[in-house]
């Protein structure tokens, strides 16, 4: 999540929605208890201050299919940020029907 927020900041976005399949992570960000991941949660909360609006939501594990396909599609690329603005790579965003 911190890396995603850094990318959104670099792109000049002001309003964004961050989805996670980890209900505990989303609950920690929304709550006051930091638990064992306190430093990461604190970093996430601090980074959100540079945006107009950030919404953290929980999505079911069904979205993992796209995340897995996306991660696998980049194993041949160098370590850096890769962003698409129009259409995702082949095989990504196929777990949900077109709306």
C-alpha cells in the first residue's frame, strides 16, 4: 500500500481508492490500534495526508486472480514501476465480466 500511495502521489492524483484483500489491514488503517504492523499503518496514514481523499476498501479474494496475473506478466521486466493508462496487459482484469 505505501508504494501504491507513492505512485499515486507521483502521478499527481488527489482522489483514489485503495483495495486490499486483507480485511485486517483495512481495519487497522480505519482504526486506532496499530498492532504488530504499526509502523506500516502509520506510514500509510501519514502518506494519505497529501491527498484530497483516499478510500481504503476490502475486496474479496476473487480480485487475487488479476493481481496474480499482473505480477506474473512482469517477471521478465526490470525492477521499476510499470504503469498502464489505457488497457491492462493481456490476461489481466479478466476475472470480472465487462460492465
